[in-house]
C-alpha cells in the first residue's frame, strides 16, 4: 500500500502574551503570540507538525489560508512528496487560483510555510533525524533540486549554487561534530522590549551577559529621548565589549531612520534592524550607506526569495534575518541561505514569538554545516518565551543553542498546550465561541 | 443622533469563467473570477459597496480577512471616517496584530481595499457624486491628507504633492467637461487570451479595431513559437498603426524575459507587461534597459505604494498599472497616482476580472482631471466580461470609457447576481456546502 497524506489539520492557538507586555515594540505594542498550527497525518499513522507564527488577530485568517491549501496536499503519496520537495513547494505556491492572494506573500505564503515545515518534520521523523542533520546529509544535487531558480538566476544560477555546496562538502562531518559539542551562537532580545521599565532593562541586560551572551538587542523607534536613555543604560550595564543591536520594527521613513540613528551612534549600536518598510529595498540600501559602520539587518517581514535577492544585489543589508514561516518554510529558506552565501552576507535568523526559535535553529545549523561553513558574525535570536509548550524545546546554554537531536523540526506542541490555548474556545481565553470567527 | 457604521458584510461571490477559458493566461489557465464582496451599512440605512477581486480558490480566505478587519470599522462615526479617510486607511492597515499578515500585502491588504472602496462608495452616494468627481473636487490639501508619506518622503514629499496638485487646479473644470463629453481612452484585452484559437484571435482583433480601440493586448509566455505566430497573426489583422501590447503574467525569469522579447521584437509590441516576478524591481529595471524601445508595464500584483515608489525610483517601468483592490483601495491609489505624476510615468490601470473596470475608471478619470492633467499615452484596460452583474456597469464606446455619473464607485452587484453566484451555495455552483470552507 502506498502511504498517503490523509489530513492537513489546522488549529488556531493563541498565547495571551500581551498581558505581560512581553514582545512589545514600536509597531507591536500588544502582541498575543499565536500559531496557525498544522498537523499532517498519513495513512501509516505518521504525523508531521509545523506552524505559521502570527501576533494575535488574524490568526484565524492564517488558519483559513492553510485550509485553502489543504486540498492540494491531501491524497498525495508521501514518497512522492518527500522525493521531490521542490516540486511540492511549487505545487503549494504555484496554484493558479490561490497565488492571486500573493503571489508568494502574505497570509497564503505563510500558510504554505506551515505546511512545508510540517512536511519536513514528517520527513525528519521518518528518517529519524533532526531537520538540520537531514539537510546537512543531502547531496549538493539534492539540495539545489529544492530551489526554484526561475526568478533567481540573474543573481544565483544552479551551477553557482552547486559549486558553493560542493566547496563546503569536505568539512561537513567536522562541523557537525563541532556543532554537537559546542552549539551555535545565540543572541538575546529578552532585555529590550519597549514595555519594560529601565530597572528591568538594566537587570535583564546584566543577566544576559552573565548567561553568556555577547550580543543583546533593544527595541527602539517609539521615542528618541527614551531610546537614547535606554541605550545608554544598557551600554553602561554591559560595558563596551558586548554588542548591542537595536530594532525599530519598521517605525521610520528613510530619512527619519538616518537622522534617528545619528542620535544613537554614540552608544555604538551593532546593527539597526528593520529601520523602515520591509519592502523598501532601495530605502535599506540608502540607510546602510548613511549609518555605516552600524550594520543594517532585516528579514523577518521579507516575504520571499525575490525580495532577499534584491536586498543582496543592492548591498542593502549586512545581516540577513530569515524567518521560519514568513517565506515558504524550509524549502524556500534553503534558497535564501544559498543566496546569502553567494553574496557573503551572514544569516542571523529571526526568532522569538512561538516556535520560531525551535524551527530556525535547524536552518542556521544546516547553514553552518553545509552552506556557509562558518558561525562567524552569525547568531540565532533567542527569547525565553513559551518554549515549555513544545515537546522538543530549544536548549540554550552559555549563549549557545545546543543542537537538537530529536527527529523532525521541533515544532510539535504539547496536546495540553493546544487544548488550553485554542482560540476562542480554550480556557485561557475564557471566551464564548464567536460566530463571526470561522 | 450620530450616524454609525453598523455592519461590514462580506460575501463570497464567484463566477465560473473557467468554463469558457475567458481570462486564461500563462499563469492563470483557469480562473473563476471572484469577489470578496463588501457592503458597509450605517444606522441611517445608507450603504456602500466595494470588493476585492480574486480568481477563485482563496476567495474564502479573502472573505475571512475582511471579517478580521470588520471589528475595526463597525461602530465608527460615519462623519469621522469620511472626514479623515487617510486616518481610516491607516487604522485598517496599521492594526498592530493584523499587520503581521502583511504588512501592506496579500490577503489582508486586499481586504482593506474592499472596505476602503466600500467607504468611498458610501461617501460618493452621500455626496451624490461619482467617486472620480468627488476626488476631483477635493482641494489639494484634502487630497494630500489622504496620503501616508512616512515611507514615501524620500521620493515624494507632502509639499511636492501639494505643488503638483495645485499646478493642475486651474484646468480641472475644463478637463471634467472634456471627460464628460469625450470619455477616457480604453484598450482591450478581449482578443488575446491564451485559451483562444487563432481564428478567434484574428476575428476579435479585427473587431477591436472596428470598435475603435487603437491598443489591444495579447497574452504570451507559455510557448515562444505560439507567441510569435499569434503576434504575427494579430499584427497582420490590425495593421501597423494599432498598438499591440503583450502580457507574460510573470512567466519568465529576468534573462528569459529579455531573450523571449527579442524573438517578438519583429512584430513591434508596444509594451511587455509583467515580464517577471512582480516583486522584482531590479529585474524590471534590467528588462526595461534591455528591451527598449518596447515599454515595460507592471502593477496589477504590485502590492503597495512602497513597491511602486521603488519601480519609479529605479526607472523600472514605462507604464504603471495600478489595481483597484491589490493596494488598499482609492486612498492608497491617490498616493500612487501622485507618485506616478511626480516621476512622469503614465498610469494605465489594470482591469478586467470582475468589477475592476467599474472601479478603476474613477481613478484614471480623477488622474486626468486633477493630477496628471492628461490622457496622453494613458488607457484604462477593458474586457467585456461580467459587467451585466453591476447596477452601474461601465460604458465603453468607440474605444473610450464614458464617465460614470451615478453616485459612488460603481461596484454594486445586482442582488440576483449575488444570490446566483454565492459560493458554494449559489445555484451556479450547484454544490453542497463544504464543511471545510469557513
């Protein structure tokens, strides 16, 4: 009997993080970290889990988008899907009717991410390997077969990608061993949420250094005077040798970003993240030229590989912050890692939220073992929120992510966590079902 | 009593256009033209109608996105909304949780478009004016107040926009009179769908010329040999003096676009539309440099004003094809018209589908009367499909759109058309309700 995908289930799961102002920034004052949580089931009782992260309202739209894609997936042969994951991804993003909602962007693309990640989880479980290892053991030919080069070839050809992967092949085994022994560098955003008072900022900044982090991040962009004070306090707390990144979460126009950053330059920020609209490739390039040597970082809202291609072609960023579920999951992120390697730009994945740390660690570790071959100037973002809800939570010690060894992509939620946080009917929300919510 | 918005209703309406291969192109072989159809109701029994256009599957996601935005709208004072439509638009697109699904792109942004257009329709009905006239009678100060300049000011400042509008003010009345007498130039895509055979292509091309059109458009991009033959047949049918645009609907990579267009150059195409990914600003710029004097056109999938800004900053397009419901409706389109005028690029709105001709005519006519002040090298796309479902359908005669005179934005569907085409329960679809469809 051929093993078939029998179901694509989607659940609206929301965590009431706004009650504590965890995750507050210039554009997201009160997020409720949420997931359109996807489980793929097969006729052999296997399962894979993935999710698309949102910040509350709209998570129901994301669930609707997953359900719109589900008929493209149910009934497929598992072997055929896993045998050509590039074709599977194009099947999801290339549907001639559904792609009108994107193409390759917004709710429908994030829904594709959740499904693609769930399929990679299924693959990892079948092979009994964490996804970073699964990827790192694929041949260069298998890896480039994942990539849709149609819109990339003016920046990265298949042959260039192959060459780049082959160059990294000899060191794979040694790097995998090193990774398992030493982990992968992390940075922390925990001290710097805008909703935290100065005392908490200073205390958590010191704690971050004590915990082994050499890069911390502060949210900025709501008030320039506050930002100067908070950055000064953080700098005083951690000393001159710890890097402090700042993150404006798109609050500024291009000229405003340049002016605002000039007021913060005295405190030696390491990078400015999302200084303006995530769509403004030219704007990022202009800001980068103006604020150097401060680096420019972006990516958590960069919606697909074509946008990353242009950020790289225009030398618009110093740090590429891919996201686990903004672009179409592991498969598109392989293309983005290859683009970054071609252009020599370090990848520091966006994480935090719910499940993002769990998923992106696999991508960064694969990058180290089989693509860029280095962790220099590379970090995975770390925020200590909501990991307890996962069956295979991240482990961060002494400023490093320990490499996960359990099979899959680490995105499985505990059933009890799902039951408690289902929206709107879970007990955490304590709401009557809303007939207007699909 | 203050008049309040009491309801934002959304209906999933789909027309089975795929049964006739109307609308078939290289990326959309079988579209079912659809609308997330929005009605806004007030406590004074007034109503406004707008829609977001989709091509079938996914229209339910669009309806879910409208419903997610609805709580931001119901309960608002109509006077306050109409008194500051710029703030209203930012309220929809700036919601700190919902914007995560964009920001400013994809399903949630198109849902904002449907609501914004419905509110403009309400406004026009209240003022007893078609929206083109309503816009054309606003002061330059009122018009720039609609625009969110935050991400635009490196390309267009408020002062520049004001200056541009003031320069066009003296001629407004004369141009409005001219418009009412002569209409606005149209071009037609009716002959050129990929699903039509050669005989139909030739017959409809000749008919288009007989009907007074001097620009027709052919779909290309599926097969180069077919494209050469079809373009040759069309050229022979219409003669050397009729412009023939071609439209690849994103089928190509950058290098492929350049190579393919070189094979079509002998037949003198007027513009190449959507040669590659709609997100690839740099790609469009490279293609434009290579295919000149053939023009490059794009915009129907350009998801917001920041993307249009960059296309203009990089001289990447010769023709800007704004869409009624891809960007956030009339309000964001005012910004896009101002950007185009600043850069001297003609706007030829995307239309066809369902309701797009009806809505975009108001934008092009406003542009003529009060922004660019000219119809030179400007056309509104016209396709003769589905107009019979609207209470105020477009009227195209002798290659020109006649200016609508009924109040509003012309997007109201006949109740009988809604009832017949509701998905999945309308009789046209003849389907049992699907429990998986919200």
